[in-house]
């Protein structure tokens, strides 16, 4: 699960920076 969160955070950071790094 940690990998999914890390990936989501990374992608979100590149596409759309979210406060909690959630993959929207």
C-alpha cells in the first residue's frame, strides 16, 4: 500500500500539488 501512496504523491506532485499528496 505504501508504494501506491508514494506513487500517488509523486504523480500528484508532478500534475497537481495536493496538500496531503493524495492522488486525485
